[in-house]
C-alpha cells in the first residue's frame, strides 16, 4: 500500500496526523489534517499566498520548498481534499506561535477549487483583522 493510499484509508477524525515518506525515495511527505470548525479554519487559512494555503500544526523536520501531499478535511464537509503543495512557511519550536508548516496550494484547478471552498466557508471572517497562526 502506498503512503497516499494509507493516508486516504485512515480515519479523518484525527486533528492531524503525519506520515513522512522516505527521504531517500524522493517522495513527498503525506500529511492528513482535519480542521474541526470555522474558527480553526480562519486561524489556519493563508489568503495572502497567490494560490491560497493552509497552516498545519505539526512537529516536522521540513524545509522551505519541500513538496507535501496534503489530505485536508474541512468543517462540515465529508470530502477530503487531496492537495500536492509546497512548504512556504515554517513556525519552529519555541516561537511565540503554534509550531507547524504552511502549505501553498498548487496553481491548478485542485488548488483553485480548495481555495474557493475555504473562502466560501469563511465568508465575512476573511475581512477580519484578528491574528492567525501565521500573521
């Protein structure tokens, strides 16, 4: 069973789980992340990125530019959104924010569809000036 098949078959009820592919295999890491509610989605969404993105709280040894395969579950949505993206943000341990990575959505229909879905869910929350996990 591939890393992606394993992640797809795992339960989506976990807040987040990570499974790293073997670095020597050159495969992207597979990350499964479930966002529980709109507030958590607001804190994680990265609208300032060209294609949108999402912050994933986790403890990982990744570098900027690393490719990841994200399986994202959104609040009130049974669908799991598969996204091949790149790490564009890292909040390290010991920072005054939650540790984790920011994943930039791809510049394709998959990324655009996910960005639209997130922005539909957030609605007027998008105009808030409250802090998020990244800014």
